C-alpha cells in the first residue's frame, strides 16, 4: 500500500514537471527566441549629429510577407508562417519602436486572383498580423502578387488595393524634411496605359516639386517642400540590373540562381524606367524587394556631362520563412544628410527546430535523473 502510494506520488510529480517543462519549451521557442535573436540588432548610428538638432526618422522596412490565401499551401504551413511573421513583427515593434514602417509589396500571395470577400479577409488578416503600435505609421507599396503583373492588372484590382491599403500608384511622404517616394512598380511599364499615365504624371509633378525646392532653374511650378533633401525610393521591384551576379551579400541569391539573367518588367524595372526615375527624382537611396534575396548595388548615372547621380540601392530579403529559411528586415536611421541601414535577422528555421529538440532532450534527461534520485531516496528510507 505504501509502495503504491509512493508510485502514484512519483507519477504525479513527473507528470507535473513534464507538463511545465513542455510549457517552458513552448514559451521559449514561440516567444522568447524572437527577442533573443532580434535584440542583437539595433538602430544604425549616424556619422554626424543631424543639423538643427532635428530628430532622425527611424524606419523599419520589410518586403514580401506573401500571406497565403485559399488556393496555395497547406493550412498548417499557412498558420505556422503567419504566426512566425506575427511574432517577429510584434517583437521588432517592441524592441525597436520605429515611427514608420514600409512594407515593399507582395503583402498577399493570391491578391491578384482572389474574389472580393476573400480580399477583404486578406486585408483584415494583414492588419491583425502586422498591427502597429500607437505612434507608428505603416505605408504599404503594391506588389505583383497583390494585383498581378502589368498586363494582368484590371482597374478593379488596382483600385481595391489602393483604396483598402491606402496605397496610390505614386505617393510622396515627407517626415521631418526626409522625403520618401512610394512607387507602384507595375505602373512603370511605359506603355501609356491609364495606370502608367497616372503614375508618370504624378512622378513628373513630384519631380517638379523637388526641382523647385532645390532651387533648380528647371523648376516650372510654384509648389515647394519646406526643406529640400534628395528623396528615397520605396518600391517592390529592384531597379534595372542584368542579374543578381553583382550581389555579394551572405543572404544573396544562391548559386547558380544568382547568375540567371533578369527579365525587364518581370524581375526588375526596365532600363528605360529606371533611368526615368533616377533622372526625375535624383534619389539618394532606393529600396525594393521582389527577389526574396538580399542585394546592395552602388549606382552611378551620368545623364549629362556635368551631372552625376550616385546612390545605393538595397534589395530587402523576404520577411517570410516560406520564401527563405533566414528572413530579414531593415532598420533605417534617416536624416536629410544621411541614410544608415542595419539588416536584422530573425530566428532561422533550423535554429528553432534544433533548440526545441535539445530542450526536449534536456527535459527528458532531467526527468530521468529525477526518477533515479527519487528511487534512491525511497530505497534508502526502506532500509
């Protein structure tokens, strides 16, 4: 009778420890590990203090979350990836407290063909997963998976994304004398369609505002910015390049994919559209996504013999574990004189799996040692 009571007590204690051990493993692997990884990244430091003591703009940039719809992917994969992105994004907001977030297109994986009701559910789910804190503003840029490639876009698809995500084809956002131009890459086709014409007209208008603000003799209008600084381009496609072979980042496209030639208007902007944007806007930096891989390109354009435009373009890796095993996001510290960039990693897929396995094994070893020690104590008391 005494032995049976002792066995019941041992079973209860082991079960209790097993239960709390599993809970601890779950909390660490599904919550704490994101903080452990992302706390290692911080805001980049400026080379010099901002002029006039104006606070820099602290921006978070991510690309290609590709929320799954009703057609592609298994429901378990969908749930898992969305949970990972939700936890990573909320952890980033908690740790870094950005004042502005830019999402560079392909918010949805099936936005180009889903019906109206499903699109509304898409938008609601996006805002739930990527909910921002008070004091943080989010700007979304449209991607090809959101409304389709250029010749698959209908006025309805373009309008519903624009209205429900507040994302017109072209938009100028100014924050403390830092100017961001948000661009619909698919509207840069250059074929004179209504979407392209609207985008070109708006770019020309913004270009004139920038020229007038900089004191250029090419100014035609009267509208000016409070203070001029070269703008920053935010769009889905990368600017024109032949391939990713020039990309040397550790998280660039793997070989041999890196050497595959890009198709203009499909993998990147066309050469003509790139030159048009650069000459019209004179950017100091550009950010894009679309490839799901990282790349840093130093551009140098010489539109005239006495005018040279130099800037750095950053291609932002995908934010989704479905597209890569090591998703990333960028943190930007921006002043009118500087753009500093930090690339932040999130927990790798294999890291989370190995951590869970090792912690599970450690729990089993602990329980075994506990049982052995308890047996020894019981046997000692029986002597």
